[in-house]
């Protein structure tokens, strides 16, 4: 018995040595594999960062500005589309369209930040809007803020000449601005007609054109129809 115990202990030590001796290399190989994987990921991540940095560094300022311009234009188109829908709803729900409302639309257009940016305030469209604003402001002072398209149509040559002198414009320029208001008031009548008859309101500029073609003649008075016929006949004679 005394010899058996030392033999058993030696066998246990040998077994333990063999077992742990084999296990130690396994752990070492696993650790090496993990470290190798981490090194590979770090290397790839480093290369990706370098590639991204190099790609960004190759991007020219003009490309960046072009991207910013495209994003801004897309945003502006979305805002303009939403504003048009709001304006259509406003006109459809307003019983009478006055010269003051026309003036408010022009004032809002000219309050845009674009008109305050150096180099952009002198564009032809903005300058035309400023001229219209000046004429309409004088028109409000001359006829009152509640003047309608009927009041505009009733203006005689003397009243128009007075307006032209106050605005420092020609008679043709004044007549063009007055015609713009009358066209906008006609669109107001078309939208009111559609709302009162349960017809769907347009939601974009193409829809407005379609509504004008379909319902324009329905809201014109007999006098306006005769005036339109004269304008069309005069236009055809000038082309012939």
C-alpha cells in the first residue's frame, strides 16, 4: 500500500502534466488567432479611414458647392410647392380678391433672403417684382386697399396716367401690371367656382393651367368675354 500511493501520485502528476501541457498550446493558438483577427480588422479600418480621407481631400470646393446648391434647390422646390398649395387654398376660401392681397403676395416675394444677397438683388425677375410693388403701392394709395378687379377695369386714361407718373413708368408698363392683377383675380374666381361646386382644387402649376382652360370661360362676364374676343382678334390681325 505504501508503494501504491506514490505510484498513484506519480501517475496523477504525469497525467496532469500531459493534460495541461497539451491544453496550454491550444490556448496560445487561440490567443494568437484572436490577436491576428484584431490586427487585421484594425489594419482594414485604418486603410478605410485613409481611403475616405484621400477621397474627401480630392473633392474640389466647386463639387462641394454644387452639392450644396442642389440640396438647396431641392429644398426650395419643396417649399415653393407647399407655398403654392397654401396660396391656392387661401384664394379658394377668400370671398373677394383685392389689390391689397395682391400687394401682400408681392411683398412676401421680395422679403426672401435672395433679394438681400449682394449680386442677386438686381436680377430681372426681382427687379420686375420691385417695379410691380412700386406700382401696386401707388395703386393702393390712389384707389384704396379694398379695390377689386372691377375697380381696376373702370379706371380711365387720366387715372392710369396719374399712376404712371407717380410710379415713373410708361402707360404700357402700368397696363401690364394692371393686367397681371386682373389675371390673378380671374384665377381667384376659378378657384372659388371649383370650391363652391365641389370640384377638386389644383395642387400645382400644371393643375392651375388645366383649371384655367376648363373653367375660365365659365366665370367670365359677358363684357369680359367680348373684351377677350377683341384681344384675340387684334392679336390675329397683327400676325397676319
